[in-house]
C-alpha cells in the first residue's frame, strides 16, 4: 500500500508531508482551541507539535491537506500500522483540520479520499480516538465509523491515555455516508 499518495478532491488536495510544510502546518496546529478536547491538549505548543511533526516525517504515511481554493495548508492526517494479513488493515489517525473548517465538507472529503485510497489495498480501516474526545468520536460516527470493543491505554505526556477504536470496512464504506 502506498501510504503517501497524492490525492485530489473538489475542496482539498492531500500530498505527502514534507519538512518545508512546518510553517504552514504549525500555523494551523498552533491554535490552542484546536486541541482543547484532545488527550494531548498541549499540541498547540511549538515543542510538543514539533515532536509530532518530526515523528510523522520519520514514520512516513503523513499527508498534508491543502485547500484548493486558497492554496493554504488546512490540516493533516496519517496512515499507520498497515498490515496486509487477513484482507489487510491500516489505521488512519493523527488527523486535525483548522477550526475554520470544522463542521464542513473539508474533513469529510479528507476522510473520503483517504478511505477510497485505502480500500484499494485493505478490507478494514481503523481509527484510534481518545476516549474523552467527544468531538472526534461524533465526527467518526457521522462518517460511518463503528465503535469496536478494542480499547488501548498508552502512556501520554501527563499520564495514561485511553483510546477507543472505530472501524470502517470496505463493505460498510460502500453503503455508508461517505460512499461515492
């Protein structure tokens, strides 16, 4: 699976994250309110976001969302954990979009583009979301994500973080709210 494709929609283009994207992406991520419900709610701080940015570059699979109308970077998302076993799966996550684009079609298009691409290679896409991040959980349900029984606790900068997992299968995507 190509985890760093270039994908184009009506509203956004997704392309591989590059070191030169730092200024544009931090202009979005530096908004404290963007992270208010996130388990790592300090990501608006430059050193904390720098660690996430560098990690995204190191792992590969990171994409930057560029608004077609303005040419501005408005967010990012990543493919991680690709496994070809048993029909294949990949995780989509580490996603964020500028608050100016919340509640609109940009995030839906970002997820649709990523899912269409992923389902060329895998049968299942998972999304790991902080248990208390109700905004992201509602957004996941709106795009057809089904809550699974998988729960994971990881060590965060201020203590343990509990994540719940949502999934979208190729089959559920074909008939779900993001189908084409």
